[in-house]
C-alpha cells in the first residue's frame, strides 16, 4: 500500500473521531454551558490565535523532527486534550484545536513531498479527501444523534478515544525532514496566493458551526448531521472523479468557478424552507468544495520551496485556520438575520473568485 492510501485510511479515522464532536462544540457552549451566542462567537474569534500558532508549530515541527513524528505527536496530544475537555471544555478544547491544526500542517507537508507537479498533487489531495470525508459522512450524524440522546460529554469521550486508533497506522510512514532554518521569507507568488485563500477559508468555515446553528434553528440538530452525511458521502463517491477531471484544466479558472458555485449555494440558504431544498443545496456546496479544496492545497504546495515545505505549509495552514475561525465567528455574530449572514458570505465568495484570477501565478 502506498503512502497516499495509508494517509487516506488515517484521514478517515481522524476525521471520523473529530467530526463526532467538532460541529457541536459551539452549540454545546451555548446550550450546556449557557454562553450567550455572541460570546460563543467571541470564543471562536479567540480560537484564531490558537489556530494560527498550531499550524505554524506543525509546519516547523514537520521540517525539524520530520513529517511522521509530527503527525504522531500531534495526534496523541490532540486526543489527550479532547479528553481533558471533560473537565473544562472552554480551556482544553483550545489545546485540542492547536494540535489538530499542527497535524494538518504536517499532513499537507507529507503529501507535498509525494509529487513534484500540480496535477499529481491534486490527485493525491483528492484521494486523501475521500478518506477524510468518509469519516465526515458518518461522524456528525452519529455525533448529532448521541448529542441529542446522551449529551455533549459522551461524544467528547468517544471522539477522544477513537482518534488514538490512527497512531499505529502513522508509525510505518517515512519521516522526511526539511531545513532547520527558523526564519524564511515566503516567495511573492506564494504570498499573493494566500490572499484569495484566506477568503476561501472563510467560506469553507461556514460548513461548521454557522451551518449547525442555521439548521438547528430552522430544522433540527439531527438534520444538520444528516446534511453533513450527504456532504461527506458525495466526496467519498465523487472526489477522485472531480480531482482527475479538474487536474486537466487551468487551475486558477477552476478555483474561480468553484467559488462562484459556493456563492450561489450560500445565497440559496436565504430562501430555503424545506429539508429536500436544504439537501439539494448541500449537494451544490459539496460540488464547489470538491473543485476548490484539492486544487487550493495542491497549488499552495507547488508554490512552496521543497527544503522549507513544512514552514510554507505552516503559513498556509495559518491562513486557512484564521479564515475558517473568522468565518465561523463572523457568522455567529451575523446570525440574527439569515439575509445579512448568507448575503455577506456570498459576497466574500465572489470576491475570492475574482482575486484567484488576478493573483494566482502558476
């Protein structure tokens, strides 16, 4: 079994475990711990700093101690702090995010080492996303059911234990390292690419707490879980197909088209009133995701310098993490009106689409 297929299995295990609890953290802080929703938004904004440091830490560790060692260490510590959040979720969940994001940088760096061209990287990231979304297809549905029936602490305990199963699968991987330089100056092309990427991350972050809050308000928490299952199931079935098809096209045009689809899909949420309409819109959102996500990761890797790839992926992860966290915080603050919330999200997606066309150089 090659390394990409091994990482696909690992991605399934980790995403399944984390997705049991991740979509419901903000909801639990509001319902179980009685934080007003505006404070939940501020809490997610505070996660921005933790996310940023975690991604950069993971990137540096991937170069200094190796890709595999970084993934093993961050997986164990993320599980530990998730279990400790049974004692104090507000504090320890911050550390769980820190090490989960550190894993993300090390993982992206490892994948970047496997190919020296964008086409190959798109196919590799597409394959790994199938594993991750197989977990995403069932994790939130199980988590939503258990949350409604047994409460938040139950899903924390299950997620923390299950994620440790990934460790034995990580150990046989190669442990490539990069340079030990501390300070680097990212290239101009890479830096320009980060501008639309952070806007894209804001949009991708909507399919988390903002979507759960929206679905639970107009439908139910369980319906939100089923929608995540549609999203994850589609990626499992069709991501390889999309990856193979769009690896042949102009990359910046593909990114731009994907963001326009995102814009239309989120704008539709203003007008939806039935479950089947929501399901159809989630299908549209997933199509955009299957186009944008692997290409964005592949281009970022292709624009990085191989000897400092971990650090580059740390900066890229910092951008992604800040964008996702800001996106969730922004939407919780604007959730008093679905017209304002989804109208703003739709506009940001269009802006990202335009900037990809003008700022992507590859």
